[in-house]
C-alpha cells in the first residue's frame, strides 16, 4: 500500500534514507493500533510449522538474493538472476 509512496520519495531525489521518514510513523501507528486489538489464543495443541518456516525463509532469500548481489556478480539486470533461479527451480 505504501510502496508507491516510498518509491516516489526516492524519485524526488531525497535518497534512500527518506524511506525512514515514512516507515517510522507507519510502524508507530501500527504498534499503537495493536494495543487496542482484542487478544486471541490459538487452538489447543497448535504447533509451529517448522518446515513451513524453513521453506519460507529459503524462498524469500532466493527471491531477494539476486536483487541484492546481482550487480556484484556481473548481472547487467536483476532479471538475469531470476532467470537463473527459474532454471534451477525447473531442474528440481
């Protein structure tokens, strides 16, 4: 929802640090709003899905890593990393 606002802040030449001018107030409002929500409890015997946590962590890392390290590894465009990721995924 705030992605366009964050990108717009950087497009106006304010730099990446200006992102914090938006995220800090949003975080504070979210925390304040969380205090008025009713507390709920999970079902009895409900456990954390360890395999799901592991797969989600690896999956998000696989999505972010090509963007973060692509330029250092010689990719001209971030999508080159995703093409390689797609090839590996299809091979599995």
